[in-house]
């Protein structure tokens, strides 16, 4: 990896967990390129927050559910790296962008399934593939999974299956990218208070209390719990962690 200030690319970095990741990485001395699907104002607010910390940041539009746009995105990213950093490559890729679908297995529609595939699995697969030439040798890739890939809660069969696929993919990426000294890991958050899935964990008192009661540390997770873990996993001294699934859930269902 370059001895210069590291640069992280975070998909879905404009809100929720992605926003916390971006700010925590900036606090630890990393510059950030973050993507957003539609809310540019949110993304620019995160950029401004990072710049106040003395770090560089740029926001780019990207719909990870549309793999046909990835080549054009890579070209745009290449131009941004050249313009703002006078560099050709970045160091950390965090596949974070996602959507929530809550539906029982029996009632999940093909359209819902296809959207989840496109965003959570196909998108992460082919975006990473497309960006490989832009990632520094010795860099890192972090794929965001979910605690739901380990424990089962009704209503998340399709979503969790995509995350299970990402966890298997992570091990193969680690194996195949090892020759470039690129470490690849999975981070699996537990239930977090965000607007994800309609904000159910944050806003539904019964759900919040249930999760807290099933968590060893006695509360629901907060975005900064995850942002801090990401900064730690991408820290210089964490480079020997590879091909692992790290769950950050406070001890849910242990």
C-alpha cells in the first residue's frame, strides 16, 4: 500500500452506517470517496464534515444495482483520483451500499429477490471486479454482511441469503487477490439504529427492546459502533486479518 494518505471508497456513504464509516475513517487519517444513489445533499454534507476534520473527500453518484454503469463509474473515479489526489489508485474498498426488504419466504416476490441480488450480490461482485485495477497492491476490501447470515429472524430469507453469498465470495476474493497482498474480509453488523428497513430497529420500541434483550451488551447497536470497527479493521496494524467474518453485534443471540 502507498505510504501516502490512504484513500477509501465507501459505497452508500451518505447515510447510516456508511456515513459513520466515512467520518470515523477520516478521523483516523484516511481520505474518502463516498457514493450515493440519489440524495446528493446528504452526501455533500458528509463531504463537508470530513473536510472539517482536515481530510479530503469527494461524493460520486452510483447505483450499485446497475452493473452496466460500473465502467463509466470507474472512469469517473479515475478522473477524480487524478484531480484531487494526483494519484491513479485508492487503497480501501468498502462494499456497504444496500437496501432492506422485509418479507416472509412464502411471500417474497421475484422482483424483490432480483433487486436484492442486483444490489447486494451482483453489484458488489462486479463493482469490485471493475475496480480491481484501481486498488493499490497491499490494499483492503471490506464486504458488509449482516448478523442475519448467522442467526435467522423471519422475514429476511432473501436478504440474508445474499449476505451469505457475500461471505463465501469474500473468502474466494481473499484467496485470489492474495498475490497482490490485498486482504479481504467480511464485517457483519448486528441490529443497528438507522433508517434501514424503514427504521424499524430505531423507531419500533418493541423491536428495539427485543434486540436489546437478546444482546449480551444489553442494547441495540449505533452507527458509530460500526464506523469504529471499520476504522479499526482498515488500520495499518490490522493487515494480517484476512478472509475472516467479523461480527459486530454486541453479542446478539450468543
